[in-house]
């Protein structure tokens, strides 16, 4: 699960970068016209990664 959460963090960071590029460019990047769409997907990936890390920590304690 640690590997999956690390992958999700990387995916979230890439999506944030895409959102920033779309914001700076001012036009569609990879077919997505609004940078907010990238940030919504990035926060979902980051939240899932945080939840997986918390589950890993709870399993260690038991």
C-alpha cells in the first residue's frame, strides 16, 4: 500500500503541474480548458494517498 500511495502522490503532483501550465498558458492543455479540473483530480489523488498512508500506519500499530 505504501507503493500505491507514493504513486498517487506523484500523480497528484503531475496533475497540479498540468493545472499550473494550463493556468499560465491561458488555453486548453491536453484537451482540458480549465485548470481547476486538474486541481480537483489532484486533490482526489492526494486525499486517497493520505488515507492509504493512515491505514498503513494503523496496521503497523496493531
